[in-house]
C-alpha cells in the first residue's frame, strides 16, 4: 500500500461520499432534536433527486441553478410529512417502536406514489459532462467538488445557526426539555417546523447530488438509508461534529475498500458488519459501566 | 388429477397469501409479543431460500431427488436459524435504533451476497434448476400439491405460535417485551430468551423462504426486496400484532384482496397489471400500516385477552 492509495482513498472518499455526510447531517438533526428515527427520510433524498431532475429537464436549467430549489421542495415536503403524519402521531401518543413502523409505511407510500407522478423508468439529469479537476493527482468532477463545498457550507451554517443564534438556542432548549421550553415562551411548533425544513433541505440537496452523479430512481434514497443511519447512530453521540467526522471516515473507508476489493458491494458489506459489531461492543461497554 | 376448475392465478395468489401469513406469524412472536421490530424478515427468508437453492442445485448428490431435496431444505432452515442466533446476539441488548440497524443491515448483507457470489448464486442473473420433489402430471397439479404442502407447514407454524401463547415461554416473551429490566430483576434470562426467539423465528422464516423458492423455481436478488418484510408487517399489523390470529386475518384481508380478488376477479385494463397495480398495492400497504398504527394500534382483533386465555388453560 502506497501513498497513492491513501491519497486516492481520501480524495475519492470525500468527494464521492460527500452527499452521504450532507444527508447524515439532516437525518441527525431530526434524530437528535426530535428523537425520531424517520425511515421516510430516505424518500426526502429521493424526492430531492426527482425534483432536481424535473426542474433541470423541464425548464432546461443547469444543475447549479436547480440544486437549492430541489432542496427547498424536499424541505417543504419534509414539513408536510410532519404535519400530515408525525404531529398527529405524537398527539395520539404513538410509541417509539410504532413511530418507526409508521415512518416505514410513509416511506413506502412516498416511494411508490412518486412513480405515478414521475413515471416508472429510471430518469437522468440532462447535464454536460462535468469539468474534471485534479486533486492530489486524482481527477474529480466539478459536481463532486460542489458537493464537498455544500457539505462544508451547510455544516458551518448549521453549526452557526444552532450554536450562535437565538433560534438555535430555542432548538436546543426544545430538544432537552419540551415542557420547560414551552413554559419559557419558546414556540415549539415554529422551531420544530424549522428543524424538519432544514433536515429536508439537506436531504433533498444530497439527493440531487446522488442523482446527478448516476441516475434518478425510486430506490435512490433507500439504498443510502442504512449507511446514513449507521453514520448517525455511531457518530451522533458526539453531536453534529461526530456525524460529520464519522461520515467522512465512512466515505474514505468505502473508497479504500472499493479500491482494494474492486467491488463497492464488498466494501459496503465490510462496513455494515464493522458498524454493527461496533454498536454491540459499545452497548457491552455501557452495560459494564452501569454494573459498576 | 383434473384441475380444470382451478385457475392458475388462484393457486399463485393463495400461495403468496399463505407465505405471507407464515412470515407474519413468526414476526408476531418477535414484534407482537417481545416488541422487537425485525426489519430484516426478508434477510432470513432470503438466506434460507438461497442456502437451500445452492445446496440443492450445486451439490452433486449421490442419491435421488427427494433425499437431496429434504437435506437441502434442512440445510436452508439451519443456516437461517444460525444467522438468527448471530443477529439475535448482536441486537438483543441494543435499543430500537440498534435493532433497526442490525436487522436491516443483515437483510442488506444477504442481498449483497446474493448479488456478488456469482459462482454460487448466479448473481444478478439468478439461480435456476429448482424443482418440485415430485411429479404428479401437470405443472398446475404440481403447484397445487405444493400449495397444500406449504399450507400444512404454515398451519404447523400457527399451532406453534398458538402453543407459545399458552406456555410459560410465551408469558416470558410478553414479560420481556413489556418490561425487560423487571423480567430480568425477577431472575428471568431475557437475553437467552431473545436469542432462542430469534433463532427459531429466523429458522422458520428461512424454511418459508426455501419453500417459496421451490414455487418460484428461479432465485434472483429481486426476490429479496423490502416488500417481503413490509408484507409480513402489514398482514400482522392490520390483523392485530398481539394476537395469534392477527397474522392470518390480516394476511387474508389485504393480500387475499390484492393477490386473489384484484388479480383474478376484477377486470382492470390489462396494461395496469404490469406496474400500476403492483405500485398501487404497495401504496395501500404503506397507508394501511400508517392508518392502523395511528388509529387502531392493536389492529382488527385488538388487545390480548390473557386473563380469559389463562382461565381457560389453567382453570
């Protein structure tokens, strides 16, 4: 193994899997701040890809122009699902386990309903081949560089927003104690809607990046969901920073193993096993701590 | 056997209903009683199906078809059971997110192996060469007999579930699902109970997968989609997660309607049957799952009637 292998793994890992980090940030926001494991988040990603492709092909707009609108539409749909499903579910006191299954049902509904709207065949963005830029000797497409820049921008914006603004303070207060936050004059509805919107925008933009670099298909988001979820469950304990670092390391590991095994599926296989074993090891450790 | 009265679509429709009921019954023990949401049903179903298929078609058996078939079937069931034991060990002390990751991860691993291990599974091209262990004349008669055999197997699974409800083991599952720390503090081995539950449940799912593979005759990774897990979950949830009959009633209601009535008896335009109806079916499944859990979480049959049952069992 030489330096070339490492630099290749790092460049490919970070650029190719930047959408994974972006999607994981959105998912983590929902997961950590509302406590919800939202399986339907995979469809927010898919819808971002579909709307991006639709804006791009219908109005003949370039990818850079459609990226944010695709994210915003996905964000609005995300808020829509909150009002249509998750808010009523919370009011009806649905349990945590049932909530996961409900989000699974919603995921299936959205995935198949969108096929009635956008059609069954796999669709593609109509974009000229992206300009290739050499980074550490590895050729990287301009869209992928933009994906990395978006991850950096969204992460910084979110960090600033959550840590430094009054809305961010409200979000954190709401996440730690909803009743107290409400008694302190925080409008939980507005803040919750904001969280769902930001998460949706991040997911939708990630979807557009996934879509433009391959194709737009109904299973686009679902195929990424397990990895997004793994990154958030493993890295989420350390806040958004943990999610970003775990996401970046996951991307690099996937790229390195794909280079090594010659097949991305083997890399995914190794990663799933490694993450699940890590979770098991962590739970064993925490049980030991409780015993003490 | 003269089977002219019997529609071939009816056989395949009934077969899929029976398979889904079988999976939903096993899921009932995990989700309904022990409250472990197994999102990897299709993984256990798939590993049983492929282990059976590979063993049956790739090994040069020195004896006749029937013993080879039965040994392969046992092998598929055993591999699924051992996988269940491993997955159970990994997730038994994790919370809901860990269980979701572990079970979904297992299903993905099985899908990946079915796709990558081309020498064994045929990869994306699929694995052919499966056949019924008998020949009673026509394809329709063979399939009808297979439907009866699989119905008997699923009935036995139902009897097992029915028996579990009446045993101390069943009460232990319910206690573990209700309040695990309490059950453990009372000296119950909840970890071991979950392991056993996962091993037996997964072996059953693997057996059903193998039986399903025989009817399909051709195994492909497309058979390992999340819709298998969804189908079992929907059947169970609509009938009633907490009741043994829930899976049976839910399976007949929703899949009987789609796979038998819509497929054979409602004259929709022919072109709808290709993609529109399967797509609409999945939307309805998702809506049912959401609607039932929101407005009637215990399904059609409602809550467990433990007091009544215990009085009947113990007097």
